């Protein structure tokens, strides 16, 4: 899930280390405790400029050159010690983008399966922040039957467990068929591009092309219950069909953030369930259309569910998350 850190002075009293300014953004380096540091990038609320370009510094530009999704997963797939590296370009706050972290677990699981068995479902628990740098992804088979294999995947940073996932893989079997629903997706020419709305969203979206097609954008003040958008990876991922969809499915922010007008409300995923209606390898095309709805939110927790469609409008996956958000003591729609 796309999550956003808080930047109010009350959030980190007396822990601001430095503030660096430039015409487009300011950087606040703070420490929540004596051992942890975090750098937050805050984009200035300036008038829209024609053909806006993603903000980069020489350092972030170098990071992104070597941080493509494909190369990160390929390093993990071929490594003998089940490790890979990712840069700050994939981070949001102190942790990696959840879709990337979950993809690590999926790649580790697939390394343990000798046959090409399609993934059917994925259940994820986000246990601790996964900081940029070196990670280790371990996987083990819990049970392997004639039709279904159940596995556990875990992602570690510096020996600490950060993510745990249960993956289910299964071969095709004969049986009664109930056709999944299909829709007529809206045109990809409508809506707001990711780059146009980038000032309120984290940098990892620079690795994706997409357009928001509904009013449920974070901090829009629309009090929406729904969020929809088009999205694709910028790089082809034929060898990582399951990971490709896993990453895309975790992009949506909590829809409840649309109820607020002023950023930022801290939020993060707790648990996530993803079910593949179509086997990942059978999905052709790079563009996907996603629809999400907030089912309920109270007491600092929000639950939302979503559907993922192919470019032609075929339902290919179902997803559901439980997330936590930290509201400020003001009315959600109060400026």
C-alpha cells in the first residue's frame, strides 16, 4: 500500500535534525529515537508548471538508475544466499513500498518450486519497516500435495523479520466454471497522471505509468469511498508474472485519505490478501485498471477491497487490506 508519513512539528518534537530547501521541495531529517533516522521529502505547494518532471537530485537520479524492479528481482532470483538490494527510491518513510517487499517473498517462494505451478493466492503480514539496503528473502514449503503447494515466505533486514507471507500455488483441475465479471474500463486518456499529482505521493511511483480516474485521491477533501486508476510498470516483466501483479495491487493508498484536505496523515498496511482470478502467466498486456472501495473505517483502522482488471476489462485479481491510520484531532474535512 502507498503510505505517507506525517510532517507536523508535533509528530517529532525536538527531534528535527536538519532542513534543506530548494525551489521544488524541502527535506526534513528527523530521528524518532536515538537509533533511527528518517528523511521525509515534502513538495512545495506551488502553481502547476507545464509538463512537470519528477523531482530528482544527482543522488536520487543515480539511485533510480540501478533500482528498476526487474534488476532487483533478478538479483534475488539468481543469488545463492537469497539476498538482493533496493535503494531509497523504492522507500516510503522508513520502509520499502509494500508491493516490492511482498514481491521479495513471492520470488523466494518461486525459487523453491521445481515445476511451473501458478500462484493462486497470497496473504501478507507487514510486521516491521523494511529499510533500504540489503535484504534476505527465505521460503519454505509447508505442504505439497498432488494439486496444491502451500509455502511461507519471509523477508529480513539485518536479521530482523519484516514481512511474512503465505503463498498458495496450484495446478489447473477440471471442474465447473463460473465466469468472472468483466467491465468496460474508462479511457486511459482521462484523469490525472501520476506525475501531475506527484507532490503528495512518494517517489516509488516514478517507476510506474498511470492515471487516477476518480475523486478518491489522498487529501482531495472529496470524502470519497472509491478510488480507481490505470497503471503499468515502466519496464517489461515477462519472467516475473506474479510479482508484476503483486506490486501493482499494492499501489492504492487508503481511500479514507480522500476525506482529508491537508496532508499528511500517517498510514500503513497491517495485513493484505490477494487472490488471482486469472493465473499470472495467462495475463497478457502491461496495463491494468484497478477499482478500490473503503468498506469501513473507525478507531484508527480502515478496511478496503479492490478489483484488478486487464486492459480489456477481464477480472484478474481480488484484493483486500486492513490498514492503520493516525488521524489528527480535527474534523476530517476541516481545512
